[in-house]
């Protein structure tokens, strides 16, 4: 797992709701980052079964993690 993936997971472990990739990018990646930074990371984590994605494209950590 990459450092950025770990940082995204650390952030999402603190949040109980689904979060937009824009918010993830700003909080985890830094103020100048946004969904273009966070989306590829989150999609990789969805593929691995670590995150789930809702109908809006927002992310949440899976309960079994």
C-alpha cells in the first residue's frame, strides 16, 4: 500500500459518513489538491475492497476494515 493510500485510509477511519473525493484531496493531499488527486487513489482502494463508493462517487471505509 502506498503512503498516500495509507493517509487516505487514516482520514476516512475518522469519518462515519461518505466523503467526496474533493474533500479527501483537500484534507489529505493539501489545500491545492482536489478530486483529480484523490479519485485514482480511492478507486484503487475500492478495487481492493477497502473502500466503498456510493452513487455520487463519494467514498467510505468498509466496515470490515
